[in-house]
C-alpha cells in the first residue's frame, strides 16, 4: 500500500540575524508554540505555489516564486505522518503582520541564536 499523508510547506523569513516566527493559537495543533509561517498544499498546486499562498494568508506579504530557495525536506512521524518542505524567502513585498489572528496570537522577529523555548522542535531542527 502506498503512503498517503499531508504535505506541508514551511517558510523561513530572515532579516539580518532575525527570523520571523508566529505563535499558534486555537488551532488544535501545538497551540502556544512558535513556528514559521506554514501550511498544507492544496490540491492541484505546486509546493512553490503553496509557499507563496501561505505567506500571503498568514503574514500578508507577497513573494515571487523566484524569490524562494529550497532549504530542506523533513519526513515526520508524530501523531500522524507528513512531509514538510522548507523554503527560505529572499525577498517579499509588504511588511509582515498577523493576517490570521484566529490562528495566531503573536507574530514577531526573533534572534536566530536565541529562539523562544517554546519553539516547535522540528522547526528548531530545520
């Protein structure tokens, strides 16, 4: 039997030595922990298109596909099984803000060398 599980995209936004993180809120998954903007791939879209869409939905910024660089891929088995594609955004238009306050209660820049203790472990690893 072939595996069938969710595929997600995760986005690294860097500004100097800072990384943009958001704290999950009322999602039912890792609420109260910091992560990068991320989401599931919708049917019929590429991982790059999903990354662009998720950036807009969660942070309000626009990214051109050419401004994304593949960073790493991670196969995770926790409560469920999934594959995460991590991308770095090199340029974007607009200033990031919390565009989904019903799913996120904090969005801000953190020093990459001093992430919050409550950062999602797989994000810290990536």
